[in-house]
């Protein structure tokens, strides 16, 4: 009896404390660290690593929203343009505006400049 | 017997619910504390270059990079950090000091941002041998429409980065110290910034891409100034 009552108490405590936990919206892999290292060192190797991580964030998204997080298409797309893959990169920058209309003012300006 | 347990559970649930309500109070919910945030409903946030008031020059960059993920995870649209950084540098705006109390119209017009997140790094202390870093940072979210402060919180966060190896004895302890010194010196500093940002911002109202958007007004908001070891 005492044992089951104790179990009940623990159960209630757990139930009441778990209410606010929610699964993460996005999976980021190592994109944050990799892009930090790239902005610090600007080497080809760091650039390749940052691009690989962003590619993963875009293609292998496991977060609860099941969609690409804000900024990922834009960052990766811009890096692709700078690496000479203009069309592929521009398509991703446009994808950012499609996924997140909030980005339109900023990204459309960049797209216009790059398309000139 | 079973009945008594069920009654006891019901009673307990009631007590827990009351306790939670009592500790929350009315004025300390997100809805009351950050009322303007629920009024204005910002969707898109631009992370401003951190204002560094410490001697640790690099701290500015750590914090700039680490604001992006926690704010996205809160459900906001956050402008891409590398692209915005390039814009800040091109416009000679990498010093946010001139915007913290100034007019934020340019960020609404040029970027389409609803709000700007400022950070002021007030202290950065590193104790290599112990593998701990203590940072004191203030976060201020200002509306680009009204200029008013929508959210503000300050945290003194200590992060324990010590590396624990399985080897015991004096040799093990020496190895630990060496490994710790290396780990605190490397990219772990980014980790410190990230932990600090996500911990301090944890009470911020959820953004439009969160399933709890506009449903979290009754959640406890917590204190404006916090101190924690992570």
C-alpha cells in the first residue's frame, strides 16, 4: 500500500513537471559550429565543411516541423553562388522566400543583385 | 484499496495544480510580463552584433553565432546570420551600440525585420584549471515598429566544461587538467554562448512556428535577472 502510494506521488510529480517539454522544431547537425569556424578562418576546408553541414540540414531534416529551418536555404544558396554554382544557389535563395515570406524584403534584394 | 490510491492521486493532483498556480502568481506569467510581445506579435527577428563591454575581444563573435539557433528553435524567423553579418559589415553597422537606443526603421525597411535582438556582454571570466567559464549577458529585444523593448533578461551563467577521463590517481588528474585546458581554449566557447543564450531565452514567448504560439500566456515567466550553473 505504502509502495503504491509512493508510486502514485512520483507519477503525479513526473506528469506535472513534463507538461512543457516539446520535441525540437529542427535538427541542426553541426551547422552552427561549422559556419562559425568558417567565418573565423575562411579556408576552403572550413567552407566545404560548413556547406556540407547546411546541405544535411536541408536534406535530412528530422525536427518536429519536418521542414527546413529559417535561413538554411539562404545561407547554403549564397555559398553555392559564391562557389560558382549560380543557378543552384539562386534556386535555394528563392526557396527561402517561398518557405519564409518574412525573408522576402531582404532576400529578394540579394537575388536581384546576383541576377544582374 | 484501489479506490484510496485513486482518491490520493486526485487529491495530490489538485494540490500540485494549486501549488503551481500559487507559485506562478498573476504578474509573473509571460502574458502579463511580455504583454507587448503578444500585442505586436513579431515574426521576424534580426540578431544584432553583440555589444561587448569586456576585454575579451572574441566574445562578440561567439555570441553573434549562438543567437540564431535558440531563436529559431523558439519558433521565430531569424535572418540568416552569415548574410546579415555581411550586410552589417558592408554598411559599417557592425557596432550595435549606435542602434541600441536609436531608430530601428532601417532594419524594418531593408530587412523586413519586426524586432531586433541586442546582446550586451558584461562579463566573461575563464578559469582554465577548473574548466569553467562564467558569462554575464543581457538580452534585449526591441520592436522595429515602435522602438519599445518587447523582452529583456539578464543572466550570469557558469558553464562547467571540465573533461572527465576514466583514469584515476594523480596521473589521471593531470590528464584531466590538460584536456580541460585544451577544451576550454577551443570551440567550446561557442558552446558556452549557445548554452547561455538558450537558457536565458527559455522564458521568451514562443514564436509563430512553434506549436505553442499564442498558447503560452499563462506559463510562468521567471525572474528578469538570473544566475545559474549549467
